[in-house]
C-alpha cells in the first residue's frame, strides 16, 4: 500500500492527534515533536514516571540486536516502524562494525520518514541507506519497495527489526504480514522484535502501563497488549538465539552500552516489554 501523498513540508502530517513516532521521540529526549505530542507524553509520564526509561530500554534493545547481527556478519537490515531518527540509529551502529552494511528504514508516519530522509541525505550513503514510506502491514509492498531501492539484495540473509511497533498494529492481519516477511526472508535471516506485555509485570508498573496504554487508545496509534505466546507466534518456526523471548534488560545486556537498564534496579519485569531475536532455519532436509 503506497501511502497517500499530500502537500506541505510533511505530507500527510496529522497534528490533531499525538503520534507514536513523535511521542517516542519526546520520551527519548528528541525535538521532533509538536505540542499535542508533548502534552500526551507529559500525561503519560504523570501516570507512569519510568516511561522515559522504558522508551530508552526499548531503543537500547534494538541497538543491541543490530550489534548482535552485525557481529555475526549480517550486512542487510530492514527496520520496520523505525521511527524518528535519534542518536544511535541502526545504520550508525552497524556501520561501526560492518562499514558496508545496508539499511532500509520503513515507517508510515510522515514526519518520521521526512526526518529519516534528511538525516540520510546529510549523513548516510545513498547506495547503502534509505527510508521508505509504507505500512508494515503490507509486507509485499514493503518488500518490493525496499528491494526496488537497490539497497537490499533479497537473495541474501537480512535482519528484520521491529522495535516497539507491532503493539501499534491492532489488526489480526499482522500475523499474515509477519508470515509474509518470514516467507520472503532467505534462510539464515534474522527477525528481532519487541512488544509490550501484561503477564509478569509487577505493581505498580502493571497498573501504570495499563493506564499509559489506555491513553494511547485516543491517539492516532492505539496500542494492544499481547501474550507471550502470541508474540512468539510472530517468529513462526524461526529458532531463538540467546535467551529466547525475554524481558528487554535480560537480552544480552552486555553487548552494547545500555545505560537505561541499570535504572530498572535489577527488576527486568519492570520494563513491561519483551524482545527476542530468532533465525530462519534451512529448509528441512538441506542441513548438512
Ligand atoms: C515507538 S516507535 C519505535 C521506533 C523504533 N522501532 C525503536 O524501537 O526505537 C514506533 C514506530 O512505529 C511506527 N508505526 C506504527 N505502526 C506502523 C505501521 N503499521 N507501519 C509502519 N510504521 C508503523 C510509528 O510511526 C513509530 O515511528
């Protein structure tokens, strides 16, 4: 699905509702947000004082997943729901490990796409980095557009990242979309994602995250909790690496600087978000 183009500096910009991309930007300390987003984020912080830590913890997971993949030789990344650029974007991190790595960012929020484009024009390499304006639910369109940029080679393994985005996709067809991505990826490819959960979250964070999510129901991007089993099903038959689907602070905390984790005072379930990375297996009968 190609998103509708409008006029103006940010085609399709909705300033009537807070957006997930801009609220997250504010929570991370960025400046690409409007009064409506800041008002929303401040209400969220009132309800859940550690919400900024949670945003940073999520960001740090995506950075560690990117490092994990780059250290294992992955040279291609598809970042779904990539958000507004902030310090330590995926291409900046993987470039330090693998200077010829390629990254395609995907987001459906016009400001996120416009800012990603600006960042990449100034600091990226057009042959290796790009952003596309797509809804991740249309996996075929995302894939075809990403491949048509010339940045990704669909015949080689790639890492698909989906940080804190799938809980914004309420429709049941998110499962079909994930299945399509898994089918399109060649064996050896990786899928890393994070998702908010209720199970196992201690008080007072459980009540607070419920109130935070309730706030989102009035935004342009409502949020849903899913169970761990449902989140695991997003990986299909992919094989989990490391500690499986884990609280974010427990997932390879030492492979990249992750200062937010320490502020959760040794109780990883306070992060309210789980994440994991899994690899697509070789087709049955082809293993040596
Ligand atoms: C909370 S931010 C996460 C940013 C980044 N992935 C991270 O983990 O740091 C969620 C992003 O997902 C985007 N998003 C939400 N639903 C989407 C969809 N259906 N297709 C593409 N992007 C989407 C939002 O615009 C926002 O930029």
